[in-house]
C-alpha cells in the first residue's frame, strides 16, 4: 500500500488524533502547562532563552493605550475584556509567557507588541542595535501565526486612527514609529476562535484537531486554572471577543496596506479561514504566497517531520522567509502539493468562494452557541 495514499494517511492521522484527544480530555489543563514547560527545558542552553525584554514604563499614549484604542476601533462596542499590565518578556516565551486561561486576550498580543518594538527600538542595555523593519520577517505557526496577523491589523488600524502611514506610540520614554515588517511567513494559522467555516467539519478526517475542544468536554477534569474565574467558554478570550479581528483575524474586512504574506496549510479544519483571508487580501492589493498540502493535518511538519511533505514545507518556509527579507516576493501565487508529489498551480484570487457577509453570519451564529465551561455540561450549547 502506498504510505502516502489518502486512505493510509487518514488512518495514521486518525490514530494520532485519538491519542492526543484522549490525553487532553483526561489531563487537567494546569498539568499540561507544566508538562509543556518540562518539554522545553532542553533548549534552555541556547543563549537567546536567557534574553529578557524589559517592560516599558506606563505613560500617556503607550502601547496599552494604543492597543485599547485599536480594540475599540475594530470592535462592535459590545466586547468585554480587561487590559493586562506590562511585564518583562523572556525571549524564549515558552517558559515565561503570559499564559491563557490565566492571562486571556489581549495579554499575549501585548507581549508581541513589546517584543516587536524592542527589535525596532531596543531599550537601554539591549545586546543588539536597532533592526530595520524592512529586514524583519515574522514567522509563526497555529496560534502564534494568529498573533502575527493581529499585529498587522494593529498597525493598519493605527494608521487609520492617526491618519498617517507612520503612526506614533510611546515606547520606553520615546516616540516610536509603528512600522510594518517586511513580511509574514505563516504555518497552519489558527485564525478563527469560533470555528465557523465549512472546512471545520468536512476536513476533520485529515486533521489532528477535534471538532470540539477536549477542554470543553464534560469529561475534562477541572483544576486550579480551568474553569477560569469567572468561568468562560474560550480558553484564550471572553466569548464576546471571539468575533473580534484581533482575536479571530478571519473577521478582519480590510487588509489593504499589509506586507507580503505567506500561508501554508494542510487539508485541515482551519483551511477555509486562511483561504478567505488570502482571497480578501489579494483582492485588496496584498501580495499572497499560498501553499496547500493534500491530506496533511494541522502543523504537520512539527508532528510528522520525516514525511516528504514536511521536508518540502520546511524547505519552502525557509525560502519564503529569505525572499521576504530580500524583497523578492513581488507577485501573488498559489500552489497545491498532492499526495502523489505532483504540484498544481492555483489562482490565489479564487481559493475561497465565501463572501464577507457569509463569514460574518457564520461566526456570529457560532459565537451565540458558546456557553461557559463547567465539568457537568461542557462549554457548548446543549
């Protein structure tokens, strides 16, 4: 049997998905967080893991003020949230990052803002000189890719709010221009906290992600951090925030002015969401590099690194990062890699048939079905 036939891949992915879900349902979230910390201690010898970015002092027109202003500007005025405080950021975030559910949105996004501006405008005592935004390519996967798309939305919104392509924010006591990076290189972006589009259902066969999060199962054991206090339906944010463009970039209607962006997805549940973002962005003049891989699950290069699709993707991920940094990504393109290793050229303008109205309606309907999680009923509408 061909090891990369669709049937064979579906069986392999299905077994792994079942094992992941079983452990996720049985293991308290607090325990899983601690296990994640232990798994990443092997890289603590790297010098970058000891780099700490100092928190900027709170002042008028600082990052917190800008973030709150953008959240209001892009929202529907009905969202509920609390603004986080500034904290120092360890460069190797896995060990010291503001974690959800203890620190929900926008805590992680504030971290990203501080980290990005620290590259552009390093604080006193930093080990590096200022780095030109034109030399910065931001790469991320899954939820990290979502944060990077939200960062782009913040910069675009700040331009509109201040009426200039060079919006100003106070950072470590100085005026800092919020510049756009050279580009984004994204793997399996998780861009919709409502899981509203059709592929969330019909691509389940080839994904490692369950249709309903194990954290919302009535069989999931409670712990010191979940359910949250007060209880909510989403680990990352309040339910009222799930349709906000900074939480779910799928909801963003405007990408004009964004830098070139590379996307790579498998035949995964979140496929439609990224396809719609790329479809919208490219029609607004944004350069998009789209790659899709037949029968591949969410974040397959990290889970199945020996598969040819993983090796191909990692090679091309490095290539797009280099080309973005050198300014060589000058036109949109779309490619599909089939299980038989053949490559098909696609039209990036037509990779999604959904309309903005359909997407918004689906997201609002799923948002309305959310219920705070508790150990007896789970977190979905029953």
